[in-house]
């Protein structure tokens, strides 16, 4: 990872923390951080990130929990 990517990664992490550490928005955070570091205004960056976030058709509600079952035990024969 080069220096620019590292700065973007750190800024994306800060954004993620500031928004409550909600999972699933990592790409929006990455794009927003990249635009901020490339000189976009905060308002422009926020608007574009909001548009990306709101265009996602398959969002899970925040309170939905994914439960994985126990894998079956037995011989592969």
C-alpha cells in the first residue's frame, strides 16, 4: 500500500468511527476519504457519499442479526 492509500485508509477509518462504526458502508467511506484528500469540499463529498449510500437497494436494517447454523457433522464418505 502506498502513502496515498494509507492516508485514505486512515481517513476512511475516522469517518467510519464518526458514523458509529456501522458495518457495510466501507466503500462509501473510502470514496469520501479519497475525495476529501483529493481536494473536494466536505459538502460535495458528503452529498456524493449520501447519493451512493441511498442508491443501495439491498440494505439490511441496523437491528437485523445474521445467525449461522452449526455445520453438519459426519463423514464425507
